[in-house]
C-alpha cells in the first residue's frame, strides 16, 4: 500500500491530508488518492455509526506522524477506506462520494489546488547512514574497521524536508551541487533496545530519499572532524510515496538517478552492508525510536556526482526512482535566482 500526504486548498485555508493510492486507478489519475480520514468517515457513516468524523479522526488522523502513531489500527482503516470507497464509475450518478458534511474523499495528485508533499513532511528525526561499501570506497578510500562493525550516520535537519516537484534553492555558500540516490525507512513503532531479529517490525514503510549535498561546504566541515551539517541541512527530499513494509522488499528494488533526462546512477538496496534491521537495532540501543523517525540507507555505489566527477548545474532537474515506490523529481536553482 502506498501512502501519501497532500496539501489541499479549502475555503478556510490549506490543509494536509493522509491519502492512500488506489493502484487500480494507476492509469487514470482522477480520484487516484483516497483521503484516509474522510474515506474512513464515509465508511462509518454508511454503517450508521454515530460521531463518524470524530471517530475516524481518532483512528486515522490527517497528519502522517500521528497516523503512524496509531499503528496497525490506522493501517487497517486505510485499507478499509481504499477497498470500500467507490470510484466515480461505481456510483449511480458516476460522481465522487462525499461525507455527510460535504468533505471530499478522492483527489487527483495532478489537479489544481492539490499538492503532493513529502509523505512525512516533518519527520521526527532524520539519520542518514553509510551502508554501501562501494560508495564509502569511492569517496573516502579504505573503510575504517569500525565501519564494518556498526552502522554510522549523521543527523539531518527535519525542518528542511521537501517533496516531489519542489524546487530546491541552493545556498549561496556552496558552489559544488550534488544529489544522492538513497532509500529511507520510516519508523512506525516506539521502541528501545530493539532485538535485531524483531527490528523489521518497527519499520512502517519505505520512501525515496535525496540527500542534497553542498560538497565544498561538507568537505570543509569534515576536515575539522565534525559534520556534515551545513553541507547537508538545507534540503532533504522525500517521496513521492511511503510504501508500507509488507508491500516492498528493500533488497530487490532497482534504483536509478536521472539528471535532465540522462541516467547518471543505478543501484539496488540489496547491496547494503548493514541492513535496515541492523540500523533499527543500532539506533535503538540505549535510546528510543519514535514513529516518524527517518533512517536513510546512505548513497548507493556511484549514486552521486562526487563519485562520477560531475556536479549539478543551476536549473538541473534530478529524478530519483525506486521500483515499487515511485519517482522523486526536484529542480535545483541558485539562491541568486530568487527561487
């Protein structure tokens, strides 16, 4: 199941909604996203349940972190909405159904007034690991022994997350612009000292991650034996969907990166030296995991311009695609251009 966050224009302002993608309408965009809260409300109303809107909001809140905190109950309700809300052609008049208070239940990701955001627009935390040996060797040389023993990471900025289609304004302190082809796991359960054998149960799903990197600034920071910080913190792209863990095999999917339509990078998550289960267990050692924590895989081998000896230019469009999740596309522009 593919979950999404959209922003919708309403008479009282813009609102965010958690939606589920109707795969049966993949080729037909109209109504392809089912609003989980409104969809579950409609089902409860159909069954004559009292206070349907309040009950639905309690089980399936319209904000992704809160939705994930509801656990399996929210996921099950999303599936019920996906299976139970009729498409336009299934109703007597061929129209979209609405709740009793007039709320829409289906949206198109391409219609006016609807914006597809990062599936988790404001993560609880971001940790990005270096799990691919080829990438480490290509950028840092011989990995230190500790790299083989434990997954290592830096902490990113959860306040600079952008979604599919968003324009990324490059900071004026950098002249070396780079993308990174990555996968990210999103935590769905709270836990501390998680057993590695149980760790996969703590993953709600997976999404595409572009860890944009100001390579010159990053290099200066790491020369001082700290960071990266400013070299990474200005933009973290996630999307377009959060695919639930039961519907995605992180060891099999093909990953590609295109720049202005030209393929620059290819890889597979199965090449990770440290698995996501290893990463979950390591992060939870002595500290709590929380729903909405984002755990990046790190860059696949030859998955960035630094490894290829070529960098992004002003106006370049970067498209990362992971089979089974979707395509995450962003355009980078200089700060001087005004965004």
